[in-house]
C-alpha cells in the first residue's frame, strides 16, 4: 500500500470530499492528482472507499479511516515535539484581494525573521474565515472591514475589538 495514497485518502475522508481535501492538504496538489491516487488506492485494496456524490464513506472507508486517522492527525504534534516544541507552520485565511495585495509584503518580513516557517494560505469571505477559525482549520484570519485590518476579534486600526 502506498503511504502517500493513504495520506490523500485521510484528507479526503477528514474534509468530506476531494475538493475540500485539496484546499486543506498542507502542500500543493491538484484535484485530478488526488482523484487518481485515491482511485489507485481503491484499486489496490479492491474496494470502494467512499461514494462520490453525495460524499459518504463506505464501511471499508470507515474502517481504513479509523486506522489511518490517529497516525496522520498526530504527525504535526510529533514533528513539533521533535523540533523542540517550536511552531513551524501557520495557516492564514484572507480574501483574494488581501492575499494578492497585502499578504506577500507581510510575509516577506515574517520570512526574514522566521525562515523555516511554513505558511499555508486559504481564500475566503469574512464569514467563511470565521468558520475556519472556529473549526481550527486556520490560525489567523486577515480581513479588511471598512478602513481597518482585523485579526480574529482585534482591530489594529481602531485598537479595539470590531
């Protein structure tokens, strides 16, 4: 069994479909590649792991996910412990405009100070970003409300909660 195929299956099962998985996998991979590699895993195992529409794990998929989830869910924690407990990854959510026009400049300064930091970017509207924060799928949401920049519940422009 290919461990990479198993990892992709884990993300698909965890996030409820191939496209949500693609948006949450911490490295760049496109939907066709995920679909093909999960299909290869299903072919190798000789079972269907999930129904595509509507998305649902099959009994075989549930069994495989129950086996794989503890391993893949714990990788970041083990890596952090082995690296001395230092945070090495930050997940940032913002609108398209903020990601395009403002985040690159912010990240240049951060990368100078923390060159080993891994950054994942997620695009979304403010309400969606709030949901991602609440589900712990991003660590930081940057959004423009009126003329101010806001992070979680703090507004840098007004120096208060928005």
